[in-house]
C-alpha cells in the first residue's frame, strides 16, 4: 500500500514540474523561434525600382468577324450543273464558284440575236424609205430616233443585252478573293437565291464590349492583343478602329478592333480573349511576385543596403496587367517608396521585417 502511494505522489510531482517548465519556457521558445526566423539566410532576387511606362490591360471576351464577307446568290433560277469549289477552299477574285445549266439562257440569247438581225434589216429599210443610206452620222438625230422606235431596233438591243446578262448570271463568280463557306446545294438540284458565303479571312474585326470606366483608358488607335482559347499562348496584335458612342442597358460600350490573321488559324465567328491595352507614363512598376500579403495588406520588401536586411513596406496596387503591378506607397501606413530602391521580387513569401537576405542575382 505504501509503495502504491509513493508511485502516485511521484507521478503528480513530475506532472507539476513539466507543467511549470512549459509555462515558463513558452515565451522564451517563441522569442527564439522569432529570432531564428529573422536571422535565417534567405536567398532572394531583386530589381532596382524605377519609374517607367506601364501597359494597362483590360481583359474581356470577343467574337471574330471577317472584314470582307458576302453572301453570294444566283440572280437567276435554274438547275445546278457544276460546283467548282468546296467549303473552305480559296477562290481568286472573279474565280468561278458554280454554274447553272445554261441551255435555257443560251436558247434565249440565240432568239434575241435573231430578233436583233430582223430589227437591223427593218431599221435599214426604213432609213432608205426616208431617202437615207446606212451612214447614220449624216442623218438628223430626230429621224434616227423615230426610225429606231418604228423598226423595233431599240427593243431588240434591250432584249439582246438582257439575254446576254442572264447567260452570264448562270455562272457564280467571286467578287473578291476569299474562302468559300456554307455550300449546301448538290448538282442537278434546282437552286435560286443564296448559294454560299465568301469570306476574306486575311483580316478580321474583333467585336467586344467594355465598361464605361474601362473605355476611358483606350482610344481609336490603341493596341489590342487577341488569343484563341485553344491556343492562349499565341497572341495576335491589332488596333482599335471604332468605339461606339452609346452605352447599352448593361452599362457597356461596343468596341471594334482589326487584326491580321497571321497564322491562318483565325475563323469567322470564333470566340476569343481580348486584351485591350493603354500606355500610362511614369509609374512605379514591379513584377506581380514582388507584392505579397501581410496582415491583409499588400506589401513588398525593400533591401536595407547597410544592414542587408528586408524592410517591410506597405503599398497599394494602382492597376495590374498579366505580369506587373503599378504600385504606390500606402500613405495611410506612412510608407515610403522611391525610384532607385532595391526591391525583392522572389524568395519573399516567408520574409519578416528585418530578415537577413542574400541577393542571388548580385
């Protein structure tokens, strides 16, 4: 019984001793940990802060529309005889796209030519009846006009020209160079009206919308970049050509830019990512990685040249693009930031105020 009592008392003594040590050592351990955190060697990359131009970017969605696009129609109806090109095929200006069966138009043209010959004979006979020969240059214009009407010569000329036009219209030609799209008809079908769409895909307009506040940063002539969602790394450069001066019900303004299809991958109607840019002068610009969060505030670290330590500096991010921030010192925190300061741009995630640093790119 005495042995059991002795063991219980010993355990209680040890427990009290451990509890006492834990309470006494905790502040000291925390201080040691903090000192270790500050004194640890931190290898960082730096830049010299300077005032420079900042490329402000607004990112939005847009849709491609060919600068030159036309729906082509057969002006006359008939049976489709031949389709010369396929969807997606390039055709040169005035190149043949398709033909209708020309037999009916050819017959009409032949009849018109015969009528023209009869009208010419009647015209000459009527001139002789007025006492004139074939040379109309010596005949008074009033007489020539009357004879043309009386002989049916004018009607014959009009009908012949109409028949020639109708025969020409059985051949569908490209009004400009481009790619053919939307052909659905098949040979030997009866067709009339819309036949296909012709698209010049060398240049595209990209249509997109910006908020009122965003439009203030751009103007006609400002640059844009366009990327396909299937190939976001390839950027196509363009220029803003129109800003519609009307705000729609969503508070947005329609903007149009023009880009070159340099790779040939752009297609009519594609949805694309649009990066509208504007150049702002004299901004303090740092890589995005230079700014980190501390106490729910944006901060960056400057180098104290004398002590080679990191100095915690509160900043405000004025604006951003895909790679950089334009920053200003946070005056509410009495922060100071100047051109020429050495700014840490990497290795800063675990830094504290006064951390020792070693510059890797020195």
